């Protein structure tokens, strides 16, 4: 008996699942330019998001998916790889009898997709920073209301480390800067906005500035700006938290615009 379900009932459920997938694949419209493995990935994705496939459910075996979809084993594996990259399937267990299992979509699923979209040069630096200027000050306001003592302690710990290392380790400084912002996002306790904001910040755009052009002065200003935002969050001063978060990001945007004016529309980043 598995999870309280009798083996014969489990077999019946698997047969029903395969029938449903077969029906979906038969009725599926390929879509312009869609490859057959993309159709399989799309239908499986919809079954997961729609609840037909639940967390912990195994997919049919590869050979069964080959028969159901009418495609080769390589195409089936590509469909599974897509869903694994989206965080909807856990990596396949090793061995000939290993199967892919549905897993819970986490905030990393949203973040990963945003990273793919942004990192693929579909989004300009100006667009990225403009979006952050909308979202991050709003999260600072929410953090004033929802932050916990643990959130405050985490932000203080990270900022103390930033002030301590300065530019002695540029790579660590970049990571700590991102960690501080993510800690501030999490203090809002809005999981969806946290995932979106994290996806916007965890990109190559931010890392390159500090690693290539950062100075001790930049590191000092960063720690000071973080401290002022944190003070406002501790005081639950929403107006000051929003203003400080906006000013911090605006200063970062202005630095980027000065370093590379061809990639940044300063008029958009400094609205009148």
C-alpha cells in the first residue's frame, strides 16, 4: 500500500492518468512553430498546474510517454528536461526504473523563469531598473508592517558583513548585496512579490557594476543606504522606508547611466 492507496487502486489511477494525457495530446493544437516535445511539455505542465498531476505523483515511464505522444525517447526526455528546468518536476531518480515526480512549484520557479527571460537580453537594463523602482520601494513599505525580529536580525547581519569586507572580496560583496535585498523582500512576507523581485535582482546586470567598477566609496554608500532603509523598517515608518528604498535604487540607476549611457535611458529612470 502506497500513501494509503491499495496497489490495484494505484494502477487504476495511473491508467486514468494515461488516458487523460492521451486524450489531451490527441486534441492538442501544435501551435505555430511548436515541436512535438514542446506540445508534450505543455500538456504535462497544464495537467500539473490544473491538479490532474499532484505533488508526489510520478509521471508515466519514458516508454509509456513515447507510446502516448508518438515521439522518440529523446523528445520525451527533452519535454521532461523543460519541466525540470521550470521546477515542476524533481530530477529523475537514477537507474533504469527511475521516474520523474511532480514537485511543488516554489519561489525559485518564478525566479528561474524571470532569470531566463531577463538574462536572454529580452529586457533592457532600463526596463529592468524601472521595474525594480516600482517593486522594491513597495516591498520596503510592506516590510514595515510585516517584518519580524528574525527579518531585522538577518538584514543587520548581512549589512554588518558588507561594511566589514568592503572591496576586499568583490564577488562576496556582490552576493551579500543581493542577499540583503532578498532579505528585505522576504520581510514583506508576500511570497509572490518576493519571487518576482528576487528574479529581477539576481541577474548579470547588477553583478557587473560592482565587480567591474565598484570602489570603496560605493561599498560604504551601499552599507549606509541599507542601514537607513532598515532603520525606517524597524521604526515601521512606511513613508521613510519607501523614500529611502527609492533613493538607494535611484542612485544605483544613475551610476549605471553614467558608466554606460548608451544602455540606460536616464530620462525614464529619473521621472519628473
